[in-house]
C-alpha cells in the first residue's frame, strides 16, 4: 500500500473551480454577475439586511420587556406525586429528577395543588402553593421549605 493509492471511504463532492475560462460556464465573472457589492471580494451582508428598506425588526411595534429578576421554578403537582411515590417516602428535587418529572432546577422547586393526595410523605421544596400545603398536611404528610 502506498500513499497515492489510498482512497477515502466517504465520497466527497469536488469543489467548484471558478475563473478558469469560458468553457465551463464559471469563467469571466465566475457566477457573481456584473457589478455591485456582491461581485466584489470580501463582500458580506448581514443576515437581516433587506436591501435598504426599513428592516422587519424596526417595522414591528415593540411591546413589553424581559424582567432580569424573573424566577423560573421547576413545577410539579401533588397529583403526580401521589401516583409515583408510596407512603413514607422522602421527596426532593433529586428524587423527582431521577423519575424524570422535572428538568432543570432553575430558581427552585415549587409544589402545586392540582390533584388528590391519599398517601403521606415528606416533601422538601423551595415553595408550596397554599392548596398543595393543605392537601399534603391533610393526608398526614409534611412540607419542608428549603
């Protein structure tokens, strides 16, 4: 085996060789047209350039703002906890993540009150809604706030 006999297993398309005469359709202006900005070397237009007309992002009205102090909580309902955990279990963010119920932690874990609670368990979370806390404590469970 010699270096000149090596071939690649993945097929590659040959690059377009422009400016090599009129015989291959890519001579003279090399597919760039006649004159203008895009016929020059190094010409780049920004992606949202619209030929000088007022750009779309300036034409549409602006409304609202993004609050830099906004907190995003990982949310879970007590009905889901009741189905997946047994009596006496200790529930926290890591145990919920292991079961695939929550993704990123964000600002913390918040328990919401949708659903019924029949079993008692200990839940450790950042926040609880009022109805969630009522339902958990009525079933004999405890709510621990971090």
